[in-house]
C-alpha cells in the first residue's frame, strides 16, 4: 500500500484522497471473526426489525415506554449498519481503502448513533423513574407527547455535536501516513495522523467522550438511586419485587452497553504495551454486540413483548393448520371418502 497523493485546498490544508483501514489486517483467524460479525449483523437486523414491527402492530404497546424502545431499536439498526457491512466488504473484497468524504460520513454516523444509544438508555431510565417514583402521576409526567419531545431534543443534540466534531476534522492536514489503526474510520486514530496542530480536535474528542458516556451513565445511576429509595419504602415485599422486575430489562441493556466500554477504558488506562490487535478487537466487539443483544434482552425479559411473540407464533400455527385442511378438501374430490377422512383426522 503506497502513499496516496494529496490535494491542497485554498487555505493550504493538505487533504488526502482517502485512508487505509488497517486495524484488523493482522488479526489471527480473521475469517472466523468476520463470519461471526456477519452473523451478529443478521441477528441485529432481524431482531430489531421484529421488535419494531411488534410495537407498530400492537396498539397496546403504543405507550411512552415502547416509543423509547422503538427509538433504541432504530438506533441499533443504524449503528450496526454504519460499521459492520464496511468491515465485511473490506474482508471479502480485500479492499481496505476508504475515501476522505466516505471516512467523514462513516465517522458521523457511528459517533452520532453511539451518542444516541447512550442517551436513549437514559431516556428509558426516565420512564422507569416516572413509573416507580410517581405512579399516580405517571400518565401526566410521561405522556407520548413528552416522550416525543425528549427524543427530538436528544436527536437534535447528538446530530449537532457530531456535525461540529466532524466539521472541525476538515481543518486538519494529512501529509504522510494514511493508515488508520482501527476497524473503521475512527475519530482519534484519524486525527493522530494529521501533520498540523490538532489540539482543538483532540480536546473536542475527549470532551464529547465524557459528555456522551459518563454524563448519561451518571444520570442513569441517579435515576436508580431514586428508584431504589422508592422501592425500599414500599411496605409489601411483593410490590418491591414487581417494581424491581420492571427495571430488569433496562438494567441488562445498561450493562450490555457500558460494561464493554468500561472494559476498553480500563485496558487503555491500566495496561501498558497492549497489542494493537487486542485493543481493536475489543473495541469492535464493544461496538457490534450491544445492538445485537438489546432486542434479544427485550424479547426474553419483557412480558408484553414475550406475549406478543407467543401470539404471533400461535397465529402462524393456526394458519398452517388451515392451509393443511384446505389441501385436504382439495384432495377429497380426487380420492375415496375413507382416504379423505383419514387425512382430515390427522390434522
């Protein structure tokens, strides 16, 4: 891989034609890992689409909580689509080059929807807070309109800060090395390749990382402090159990999203001289697995969605039986009555 020619803008900023993504090129058993990623992506698309279709079809799920769940499913779909297909394409076509504009586009979608994922979990904690701490006023402080307003504010914030972060990347010059040590066009590895002053971009990246990870996590933690306080004030043990059970799926989602991030953070802080491949592999798993696990958690833990899934399965079985019986009626006109009765009784 040679060095690509650069283009010079009117402001003497050296802009490359593109970058080479080299984070996973030296990984052992690369084929197995990319087969795993393809499986993860298929599961992510199928399960999140299934969750969205169930919420859309069942009017009983048209509530603030499931509006937030549908929002999370959409975020998961776009987040996975922003990175996994490009990784699989690089592996299948052996082409790890990405153009400069495509790099910025991928950077925007990834960081925008990671931010949305983090804040969407906080929005779900607000729903649990309203349901448990203010049960008598839940229908007034957490309505569809209020939830829509919160989600619009969250989307507007995430889009605006990510646009700002990506735009300031266009002020960097890239003179020599164009090899990005990551699994996609990652913000910090790209800005480290620049040959002019990048302190502002680096400070922006650090600030936004704290803003989109630790602030929502802190708000979620504060919500659960209030929830646990309200739960332990309940007189009945059964009431406590029911209240905590309604929070179970959300707590699992929080763990699925934040634990890999904290693991990567601790690896980078406390372990020196870690192999680059291990770091990149851990980062890619931390990004790709939560969108896959989120809908599975909701399907297995949430009572309303489980009931809807069982109802869909039952309808499919009944439809299959009716098709079988219809076939029997058709056969009856061509076979003796005894054969017809025998087939019908087997249904």
